[in-house]
């Protein structure tokens, strides 16, 4: 035994059970010394704990291939661990149904190839990024097109993989790499390069994987603009005032970094009337005295401001 696994299922409108969540966890080294019955108990306790938010206060059925829970109740002098488990289980209301491992296939499979709990969800997502059939087709295309397959890779069940530290990493042919990185980056909400490298390298393999990921993330417009706004905190408007009437104080400032959206105008020059919060905006390619004058002109076309507060336009 290497791990524990469980499937959470819900009865649908068709009266059939549908899986809604999976759970699997590697056994820690000391847990591997547990008896089969104890491991079975552990699996139930951990799974209920994992889905506590779904199960607490609900009636449900635990399907297991062991009489572990009956055994747990029958233990005459439980040690602290068993007592803890009993206590944990007592907060749920559930029936127990026995079903052999042969028919309880999913839970059995999950326990045989457990995935660490923290990475559980993301792992399933990573593997689903690309279907095995598509990958096999593209791998075969790559071989036909004489794409270099790294020597460290070998074929296993039709799939070219690299086995390292018991991890089977699928070899990704060149054609699929960019799409895969992009899909991953977007699916995981613009994840940073470091985390992407760590997660992707557990499932996929190709030379320069890390480098390709960094290059992609460095070029992602959304990531870049977020980084920019995090780094550059714009100065707050001056604390002069408060203004008691319109056009008494006009604050002006410039925001930059807008290029690339089908326009070469990088800057927006903003003037705000401190009293009414009325704003004037001018977009321009530069940040110069000329822009300042244009901005003031459009303010002055309505009324002459008494005081203009600015922290830029040092050239004036
Ligand atoms: Zn991004």
C-alpha cells in the first residue's frame, strides 16, 4: 500500500451516482506501518476531513471494502490515534456499505497512485490540458518529421515519456509546446514563471521547458502591465486645500504605459478640479511642456484656475 484514495459521488436526476470530487494522498512513512484495517480507517477519516464542507451535517453513505469501521468500534482499549479517529467520525452521520475493491475501482486506483494533497487539484488540471490521444498523434508526427527526441525518453504504452524519480513525464513535441504553455498560463490565472515551471515539469518534459515558460511569461501583456502597476506607485495628489469653490485648485498628473493597444499614444494627462472632481483628459505620445499647455488650455477654456498643482512637468 502506498496511498489512500476516495471518490465523492452524488446521485443525479438520472438516479445514477456521478463523481464530483476525487481525493488521494500518499501515505507518510510511519503510516506505511499501519495495518490494512488501520489504513482503511485512515482513508475514511482523511477523506471525510477533506470534504468536511460537503459532508458535515449531511446524511451520506461510505462505501468501503473493509470492515474497518466495525473494527474501530470493537477495539477494547483504543490508543490515542484510534480514539481520535472515532471522535472525528462521530461528528458525521453516515451509513456504511461494503463493496469489494474490484467493484470500487476508482477509490482503489486512487490509492494505488496517490498524488500529494496540496497538488491534487492542479495535477488533475495539468494532465487534462492535453488528451493522451492528441499527444500520441503529435508525438508520432514529430517522429515522422524527424524532430529530435531526447535520448532520456522512452516509449511506454504508445506514449513517449521520460521517467525520473518515479514521475512519468510526457514528452511534448515542439508543435504543442507554445499552446500548452499558453493554456496553462491562462487556466491558472496568469501564474508566475517559477510556479509554472514547477508544476508543468512534474507532468511534461521537453528540452528548455523552463526557458520557454519564462520567455512566454515575460511576453504576456497582462502579466507585464500588472507588474508595472505594482512597481510604479504613482504619487498621490498634493494635500493643498481643500478647495472651497470650482476652479480654485486644479490638480494635474500624467499616467503612462498605455502603448500597444492599437495606439502610439502612451500618456494620459489628467486635470481634476479639486472642488467638483470634474476631470479633463488628454492622450498624447509625449510628456512635455506642450502637453501641459494643451491640458491647461482646455481647462482654461471654461474658466481660469487660481492654483494648479502638479508633481511632474519638471521642464516647465
Ligand atoms: Zn500572464
